[in-house]
C-alpha cells in the first residue's frame, strides 16, 4: 500500500480509484470534494513538498491549453495579463511535475508552444478506457510506464467539446473519466 496524492482534484474520482485498490490516497483542491473521502481543501503546494510514493496532478489548463492560445493576443496586441497568467500556470505545472515523489503523472490537454512545457510522454483518449468519447489528454510522466488502454470502444463522440457554454462547463470538462482512473490505479498502483 502506497501514499498517493491526487493534486488539483475536486471530483474524487482518481483518489477513490486508488483507495479501492487498497492505497492510502488523498485529494487536494481549492474546491471541496464532490464525494466523501480524504480531501484537503486548500493550496496543494505545501503537500507537493511532502514525501509521497506517487503524485497524480491535474493542474488548471486555462492558460496553457492549445485551445486558449488565441486569447494571448487581443486586437492585434499582446495581452500582457494573459501572458503573465500563462507564466504562473506553467510554473505551477512544473511544481507539480517536480513533486516530492519518485513517481509522478501530470495530466493536461494539448499545450500550446508558448507555455514552454516539454511534450507529453503520451496522449490518451477516453475511448481507450471504456468511454465512447474523444478528449485528448496528455500525460507527463516521471518514474511511471505509459498507461496501457484497457477497453477500446466505438461510438467516439466529442461530447466535452460540444458542451453548452455556462458557469459549470469547466467543471464537467475537467473530470477524469472513471475508466482512466481505474487504469491508473490498476497499472500504477504496484509502483505506489
């Protein structure tokens, strides 16, 4: 049984998958957990410095994702506030990747080149893990093997890309699919 920190997770999906596999797992986010379970509400940075066997982090992607690169310039001018927020987001991403653990996974979508973050070790899709949806998810790995698909399914729809605008759209788009969480716990649990 290993100590697992799931950073920047309010859903509890990944945390609960590791708990179900017999690990001592805890999640941390600025938001409260949607599910009952071990969760610290607050800044995860102090926890990243504590020793863990495995850290899985889901840092915010708003300023790093390729989908947001168009907002770096407004009316033909560089948006300095947006660039500053991108630099802060990239710094936090690197803090997650350098967590005090021998094994780390940082999850995010496709990044734009301005973020200055190396390419992901791999990209996975929900349809490779039992969910008939399309959502390219990058995994930046340290000390972990690539995540192997567990259940390839048909019916691949880009539901997350076609969600209606609204105040909770980000929340729905940021949740980890349970099949991916289960694969992480099953395949990486032995490393923890």
